[in-house]
């Protein structure tokens, strides 16, 4: 029994060490991607190119299969997708039939985690009553830390603090709810 306990303890420590090393590598990659995006901002790119760089950077660095930047269009009272990774916007992309004001319910303080807003699908539907018709999470996990069609959005604000849009991410490669470090990196991308 002592030998079995020692082997189990060693295996547990090895798994935790491997998980910590993978998390550190992901964090380094996120920082490298963030620096690339920041460097592109200094160039003469247009808004759409910058937004696309942000989407691509988030997808590559943080492992989300879907990243969409949506900006408010007050004339049609909707958020409109402007850039995406993991989805072709030229063929209609993704549409959420909800007004700008109705989506404000996603940004309630109880859902805030490190500058991002994370809701279960049920919590989101209670507040918004609709979901995207052309997309559904496919990389779902199990257990208390498993991703299960969660809604994860990061608000975008103008210089006056007015919300002008958001970044929406889905389908995490590891099928888990993002760690604090991942949420902080996601927020850092949004600040770009």
C-alpha cells in the first residue's frame, strides 16, 4: 500500500507539473501573439485588418476555434460581425437577432471574470432569449470545469468608456472553461 501510495502521489505531481508547463507555454504564446498584434497597430493598417489580426491572434494564442469581433451599428440596432477566425463572414457569417440594448444583460457584474463575461448557456438565454442560428459549440467538455456551450464575451469600449462592441470566443481546444491567465490574456487582446 505504501508503494502504491508513493506511485500515485508521484503520478499526480507529474500530471500537475505537465499541466503547469503547458499553461506556461500557452501564456508565453499568448504574449508573443499580443506583441505581434501591438506591432501591427503601429503600422498603417485599416480597422478591419487590425480586427482580423486580433481575431487571428486570440485563436492562435489561446486556442479558441471561433473568435468574432462585433461592433455596434446603431442604425440597425444590432451588433454586426466585422472580423472572425474560424468562421467565414463573407457567406453570412453569424447572426444574433438581439438589439444592442438587450445584449447589455450579458455584461452584468456577477458574470465578470478578469474583465471578461462568462455565462452558462442557460444564464445567457435567460437574459437574451435568443442564440446564434448559424453556430453551436462543438468542442464541449464534461465536469465542473468543462466548457458546455458557455458564452464568453469581452466588451470593447471607446475612449469615453461607452461599449462599442465585443469579442466573442467559443470552442476552446482543451474543452475547458478558460483559466484566469487565459481570461487576462483575452482581456489584453481586447485592449488592443
